[in-house]
C-alpha cells in the first residue's frame, strides 16, 4: 500500500461541511471547479486527496475572515469543523517544498471558507530516505554544551544591533565568566558592515576558547549565519575553524531547501530561529499551528527551535507554548525509525519566576531556557542572574516552591523581588 500524508485542519464555512471538505481535497489534488478531460475515475482513485475525518465543532455567529462566500441556495449557517485530508506520497514525491504546496497551497484563499488553518501533519517515514533530520538533537547538544540533568541556561546578545565585533566579544566575556551555558546572536545581527560576521565570530570565539582553556567549560555560541546559500556554507566553515559549537539560521528567511543544504554541509548543531512565524500563527483562523510548522523544519535538519515562553511578552498563550515544546520532544516517526526530536528553546521575557511553571507544564528539563533581562538586569549582576535561574530550576525539579528555596538562595530571592509578582 502506498504511504500517505495526513493533514489536520480547522475550517469555518457557510457551505455544507462535506461539500467544503471535498472542495479542499479537490483543489489540492486532482480537481478544479469543473470536471476536465483526462480526469478519469482511475486517475482520481490513484491521486485524489481523501477526506479521512470530518467533525463538526459548532455554529459560528460571524465570519472570521473577510471575502468568504455563501451558497447560492439552501442553509447558509456558518459552521466550524475539524477535517483530516490525506494524499498519496506519489502526488508530490519525497519533497518538503512540494509537500508544503500540497497541504497549504491555495487553500487559505478559497472563497468557500471564512477560516482555514493547518493544525497538524503526519508524515510517513519514507521521508527519512531523503531528509536527514536533526544531526545532534537533545543529547548531542547537551554533550557539546557540557550540560546534563538540567536545562541549558542561555541568553542573547543585546542590544540586538549596533555593537561592533570588539564590543560583542566583551559582552560575551562577561557572560561566560558569569557561568552561562549558551549565547546566541539576535536574529537581526548577521553580517552588517558595523559588525561583520567573520570578525564577530573570531572575536567571540577567542573569548570562549580562552575561557574553556582556563575552566574546562566551553560555552555554546549560536552565530547567526543567515544569508545566501553560499554565504551560509562559508560562514559555517569559519565558525567550525574558530572552534565554535553551534550555528543559527532564520528558518522563514532561508526556506526549507536552503536548510536542507545547510544541514547536509553542517558539522555543528543548527539553532533554528522562528522569527516571522507570527504571520503564520497569530490568527486562529488562518495560517498554521507551530506543531505543524516545526515538523517540516525538524525533518529539514534543525536541532533546536524557539517555542516562546510561559507568561511571555508576546501574544501566544501558555497552552500553545507548552504544546509546541512537548511536540519538539515527541518522536515524529515510530521506532525503529529516527524520531527527529529537537531541543525546545524557551525565551521572551523569561526570568527565575517562570522556571517552576515551565517545569510543571513540560515535565522535563530537556530544554534551553533563555533570558535576556532576567540575567542582565539582575540586581547582583549577570553572574547572580545565572545562579538565580539555576536555583529556580533546581527548586522546581525538587518540588520546592521558589519563595521557600529563596530563603537559602539570595540570588533567587533578589530575582523574585526584581522581576515582578
């Protein structure tokens, strides 16, 4: 039996639900608005998308999106539903770009729908014959960072842009001496004239390597190499030559094919930054969930990705954040196939206060916990900020309330006082 791809959608329409689902299936496989010559029953049987499930979710008072149509006759009650469609792999081949065109494509523009959102994807393991998936994942990242049994504590170079290579290296010097595990460039900083990539990486790695020689701890630095494909490959090689242990790329900026090329070339973990995902994910009525989105990039080869954070500074709910983080740690494929699990990265307004609720919701320490102000703005300085985060996570794992643990941990006590209630 030929392997199939399954995609789950939330839809909203004034048309009969079965008719709307059939419209989706036809538009994204063999059909158009009329039957055409060559569209034989045999062709449809072999290649038409199938409606696997259709579950009504209730009536909707008003359209969520503009531009939707109404049926010419009959009941025009607007309803929401959950739809699962499937396609044979032979329709698009083992190709992530063409998979995306199939499951997303023109669906969001169809007039029959006042809402349509991709919720989840299930791919057959045959995709692993073409795509490598993550090279390092959770365990490989932990080994390179030298951090086991707790979250990897990280931060971001700030200000995002404006620092030159020497100033960046000096900020890194303070961070590595503070005991940080992971540092990343901001996604806005790549290879501008005020801070050229090669000069910045050389300066930063000189600091990190000197610190590693003195202490035995080599901090992981994710250098943002986002650019044209040839530039990214050359930048990767420079990081590797300087002794770096991570690279970073903006996923939406470079696209799936470029990520596959980078993964095939890379000897380092790839930190996949999701900037731009808000355009796809913010509206509940259009785009796609991060659960669906991150599966494409895991298969393409990233090793870590951002999932936002508990009580973050953006608009995403805590439930969505945790669902995304759990999905990163959930195998995409059944054993004995590669599961493609990756490290979720919590960030965005995080401090010692979010450690306990994050651990309680995630149920794991397999994550990066990145704080900017939560470290740099600690009253006792960055070193105290790093210690406070470790103390907060130790207390969370031990089941001790943060306020109680703070009685014997002055850095944690100061963080709880500084970063709100």
